[in-house]
C-alpha cells in the first residue's frame, strides 16, 4: 500500500468584491432600469424593441460580470457566456424575422374583423 497521497490543489478561495463595486453595480442597474422606463415612453417605432433589448443585454452583462464574478474567472467562462449571448441574439433575430412576415396578414385580419363588427 502506498502511503503517499496524490498532491491536491489548494481549495479555491472565493473572490470577495468591495462594497463600493457592488453598490456601483446596483446603482448602474437602477439607472439602466430608469432608462428602460424612459425609453418605453418614447415612440421610436421598430427601434423600441432594439433599444429595450440592448439595455437588457447590458444589464445582464453587468449582473454576470460583477454579481456572478465572471469578470474575475478564467476566460473559458467568458467564452461560454459570449456564446450564450450570441445564440440568444440569434434566436431573438429568428423570432423577429418570423413575426415581420405575418404582420401584413395580421393587420388585414384585424381591419376585416373591425369592419365586419356591428356598430
């Protein structure tokens, strides 16, 4: 029997952020939430959705970088996060392209139903 144990890596210590970083991140999230509310009150046409998704993506990135400590991890986690964002944007793009194909038919059906409704 071998009395020599295999060398083990030291336990990973948690990365502790200063309160100023956490409060700054929370303040940024609150400011971006206020910006989202302000942007929702503007009529920017189709750009409203793009702006809201951009702000939401920025807020998600802040949460991932600071609250989930992704900024301080190795680069593999950053690649996984970036890949997830890419595929999420790709899927949202597919949904947007798909819904724009049906908009004329939906408008025509709505107008026809409104015209056929008794007054």
